[in-house]
């Protein structure tokens, strides 16, 4: 499991940060956690997947960019990530920024 150096947490996820990271690293199934990774299809910006899906081969090597405890919170984290990329670079090349 890889964690991106610019890891984002949703507001609720940040309160449980240590437990969530521990559970994900130890492959404990937590149905209330969503992770944000760069889209594996290369066309979309992000994939928002349940944390337990990280055990699937297709996602195993994808660095985790963000963590949320609900799908709605995951959307908010994605929005924050995109806005931060724009603020820092003046553009929206999210894939290049996070690679």
C-alpha cells in the first residue's frame, strides 16, 4: 500500500486518521471508509473506491491520495484537491500534479 505525500483527509476521516490508516495498512475491512486514487483508466481524474477494494490487484499499486468516511465526503475531498492544484499551479492538470 502506498500513501501519497500530499495525503488529504475529509473532515470526519481526519478525526479517525490513526485508526483508518492502521486498518487500511493491515487490510482490515472497514465498510465506512473510501479512498481516493488517480483513476486507473487514465481518462478520469479520480477513482473513489471503498477501502477494502485496495486488496484487488488493479488497485494494489495505486497511491492513496485521499481518505473519507462517506462518499459525499470523498467528493468534497476531491473538490479540495482540484482547487489546491489550481491554486498551486494555475492549471487543472491533476494527474501530473499527483504523479
